[in-house]
C-alpha cells in the first residue's frame, strides 16, 4: 500500500476512533455518554499511531514524521515541559505536565499518522466527513432529548443562552471553514446551521466573519514572519489586560455605561480568572491552573478558568507563553491556515482549548492547517520560520 491516507482500507480502526472523538460533547445523551465514558477513543488513537509507526519502521520510512508542523509542536512542548520542571524543582513534583504533554503531542502525531505524505483535498474531505457525520447525529440526538424534556426555546447573545448550546459549536465552525475551502456548499451549510444552533458567542461572530470574507482570502498568499512576531507581542498583553480590567471598579463602570452586568456577560470567567491571579498555590508548571477553587456563596467550586492564555502565562511564565504563541501562530503558512489558527487563539482567550477535552478541536485544526499548507494551489512553503 502506498504512502498516504487510505481511509477506506483503514476504516475498521480509524472510523471508530474519529466517531468516539466526535461524540464526546454529547454526554447528556445517555447512550453516547456511556460509550464516551469507556475512554476507548484514547486506546484506539494510540493503537492507530503505533500501527502506523510500526509499519513505517518495517518499511524504513520515517520521512513523514519530519514535517514542519510536527517538529514545531514538539519543540514548543519540550520548552513548556522544561519550564515546568524548573518550577517542580522548586515547588515539588506534579504529574499535571504528563496529561498536558499528551494533549499537546497526540493530536498532531495522530494527524501525521492519518495523512502521512498524502495531504490532498480528497483525504481532507474524507476525514472531515468522518468527523461531521457523528457530530451531526449526536447534535440531533441532543436537540431531540432537550425538546422532549421541555427545554424553553429562548436565545440570548449577551447571556450566551440557547436551548441547544453545546461545545461542539467550535467543531462545527472548523468544519464550516474546511468545507468552505473545499467548496462543498451543502456540507458547509449544514455545519453553519449546526454552529448557529449550538450558539457559542465567539463561534457565531467568527462564522459571520468567515462567511463575509472567505472569498477575499487568498489560498496562495503566505503570512509574513513579522505578523507572527506582532501577534505574539499582542498575546503577551492579554493576561495583563485581563488583570487590569477584571476589577470591581471596572465592572461597575462597564455595567453603568452599557447596562450589562460584566460578571454575567463573562459567565463566571471573572471570578475564576481573578482567583487564578490571586492564588497563592505553588506553581508546578503545566496543569497547575487547569482548575481553580473559587469561593462561591459560602462554598468552594472547582472549575476551569476558561482562559488558556492566562493559564499558560501563570504556569510557564511570559517566556513560555511567547514560545507557545509564536510556535503555534507560525504553523500557518498561508492566509487560510492562518484563519484556522487565529480562531484557535481567539477561543484560547475566552475558553478551554488546551488539555483534557481538546482532542477533537486540535485533530481537526491540525488536519486543516497541514493540508492548507501543502495543497497544490497554496504556494507557501513549509521551510523554517
């Protein structure tokens, strides 16, 4: 069998893995929750990777592991782990870095094993189809269940309220971008409808943005190096901006000026981010601030701070955040792949896109970025930046 993605010949292992990855958001549906709770998706992903590596070893073909994106993600991860060990030497050992490293490396490694050296439109469409089908099925099952339970049909952008709100909105947005690139209009419309119904504020804004400007995006236009540097600098200011703005005085001004309660608008992010900034727990690197204990009406609630940029800033210092930002931004070698990584960074500012639960997002995002970087109609090369 030649190098490359041969999904039809590997369906027995690959499709179940993708199916399990895609349904992880629908734990309200009892059947899907029981399937996802088995953790079988991790077993199948690792098994698939081992089989591909073993095959490459037997045929003495390792060139597909030397790709630009894989090397860059591994380099960034190594730097973040090194910084974590520096803190662990000072503050005691933690196992949090192990899980975080897994979720950094496995998605890009899995993508490389799926595509190998066959980064084609057909291969990408087959993979996105495999991701879309179970996502749509799971979403329909969720909608039917909520309607059967008598969920009120109310929508509110300010409060991010929808009867069908679900994290898979992010996945549908990525699928919409992929199908828009591939010019698969019917599939893109289905994903857009699902994205709207799933009702996550940033995905709705980005969906409209992509729909309006996608025809102006040049698939063969590379992204200049200075752009990565500029955005890295801006990302370094994000934690400082949050630290300055998330105060009672600013909250009072915001409410009186716009008539919107900042605490409600940020949906508990105000409390979690402030708690993380004020925390006195010893920093042990990656995983330290994955969740924080927030005082809430006389009790303690352990929740995610829903801001990966702030989390990295606290866990691996501005140096680690800068390495991560530049390393991941520079994965995009043309305007379309940059459209994908830009969305990921926007969501990392307002949500939880790193670590546990992030596999579907990064597997799909890396697939799109790597393919967009290499498609024949993209002249941008993948030499080091």
